[in-house]
């Protein structure tokens, strides 16, 4: 019988190396063509290293006091207070309080006791350098974010005032002189629009006065001065509790909040914003009444008035929450050494895991593949997360930013690795790489990124 030879069609490797609906797709790693026992053992240790590193980073972010922004926390608490079941309400409130205290104390203990290393003469030298450099970066970036947030309400209230002028210019006299009654007071439409413009302008002027760049610097300087010497005081407080056997306090109370409460600071910020928020209540009442009167077009109501007002009101409340709570807590953590530990735990731990994985790659080609498919995506994702944290962006958003960057760069890296190995006539690497779901790797996004990388690295 004549022997038949069947030549397998060489398929273009998919990103994950696994298109089958088997258990491997549930893993965050993919192994392609692993055959030997040595390769399996090597890949197992690499995956464990990255898994531990990822767990450390995720735990740090989840326990961060700013994983959820203050504005969202306020909304959650408002809904909880509205629950009719008192037992359920009490249980949820206590649970959230417990979680918050654990997160703040975890951060505080980690930061302030690591800062103790920086006070040692020899071993502390590199830590002091990292702490000084990262603290300066975090503080500078955080204050820039504060200036941006402080400038937004003025901008949006000015837009509302401008929109009112445009509306008045577009209306004829008969329309403007129509009387509308609001809460027992009768005024013409034109007069009510003037009232909104007056309140809006007053708000814009107040925010320009109280949250301009110079004032923001002044607020930040005052906070930083109040946090001087925080680390030794914090350590003394915690050690004193532990010596007395009060270790449960680390779960029941927030050491940071007891030592440096933001109550007085928040009152100051509240005083700076209260007049504007009161004005907003009046503005909303007037706009709602004008809307109900039917004297203005839908465009004027929904876009020129309602949308502009909502944006201004939202940014005014965000400014109050950010300056009253978020900036306070951020600068407090930075003074306690959070910047250095954030860099170490978010960036340093994954870097050590990558260097360990790199040491397991025996050839130059495998080391290159590891850098393209894992190292660079991991580094870019971590950089995105740290940058987001610097800008006082909520932890879950920072995690999302880092995740998106990692996925996009992973697709690009795997495409670059395929082209690199094709040009050098190399077999596909058997090292583990990030596994992407089939839906994502076959999506338009993946194909677009792949096409872009191929155009640059392998132009036809």
C-alpha cells in the first residue's frame, strides 16, 4: 500500500495559544507546546511567582482607603440609611466600618513601620532616597489634580451664565415679560433667568476665590505642616496599644482618624462651599419651575440650563468631597510613607517576580519573548496603576487603567513576539504568557492592534 503523507496547515498562532474551550482558558496564563517535565516544572514556578505578586498588588489596592472615592461612599451610606430593616442597616453599617478600619490600619501600619527602615543609617539610605523621590512625585501630582478639580466648578458655572445670556438674546420681549410664580413669588421669565445668572456668577466668583491655584497650594501646605512627624507618633500609638493587649483596636478603630481627624479641616472646606451649594438649591428650583411653565424650548431647558447646571453642581460637590476628605487623606498617607510602599508593593514585587521568571528562561530568544509577552505589558500596566494613584484616582479606577493597559500591550507584545520568532526561524516559546479570553483575542480591538504592530515591525 502506498504511504500517504499529510502536511498540516500551519495556522497563525492566536494570542493565548489556546482556542479550545478547555480548563486552561480559566487560567490567567497560557502554555504553548509544553512537553518536557522540566518545562512544566519551570512554568509552574513562574506562574506561582506572578500569582503571588499579583495577589500582593491586588490586596494592597483592595485595602486602600481610597479604593472607592468619597463621593461614591457618601451615596452608598445614603442608601443604607434609607433601609427600613434596622437590623440589616446596623449590620451593613458595622461591616463597612470594620472594613474601612482594617483598610486604613493596614495602610498605616505598612507605611509607617516601613518608614522606620528609612531612619536606619545604612540600610535606610536607599529607602530614604525612594521615599523622598516618590513622596515628591505623589505630592506634586496630587496637588496638580487638586488644582484641576478646584478649577472645574468655576468653569462650569461660567458656562451656565453664558448660556443664560444666549437664551435671553434669542427670546423676544413678549416671551421675556411673561410672569412665572415660584414659591409664591411672581417675576417675569427674564427676571428669573437673571436671578439664575446672578447666583451662577456668584458661585463662579466664590470658587475662583477659594480654590484658585494659590489657595490650593496654601491648603496643601497647611495640611503637610500638620502631618509633620507622623511616622514616629503613629508607631508609638500602635505599639502602645499592642503592649496593653489592645490589638483588637486595629480592627475596631482607625488609628489614623483618631490621630489626625479631618473634621475641623472638612468644616473649613464646607464653609468655603456651603454658600454655593445653597445657591444651587435655589437655581434648581428656578430651572424646574421654568421647565414646568413651558415658556422655553426643550433645547434651552435640557441642554443650555439643566445639563450645564448638573455639570456645575456635580463638580461643586466633587470639589467639596475631594478637598475635604480625599486630599486630606492622600497627603496624610504620603507623610506617613505611603508613596514609597506603594511603589514597592505595586511595582517592586511584580518586578522581582519578572526577574525571577527571566532567570528561568535559559536562552536569549526566550528572554526576549518573555519581555515582549509579559515583561513590557506588566511594566506598562503597573506604571498606569501607579500614575493613576499619584493623581488621587480611586483604587478601582487605577486597577482598571492598569488592566486595560496590560491587555492592550499584551496583544501588541504577543504579535511582536510572533513576528520576531518568524524572522529568526524560531519555534514558538513554551514559556507561560498572559492568557486572553477568546472573545477578546478575536475582537476588532485585538485585530486592530495586531495590524498596527505588523505594519511597524513586518511591513509587506
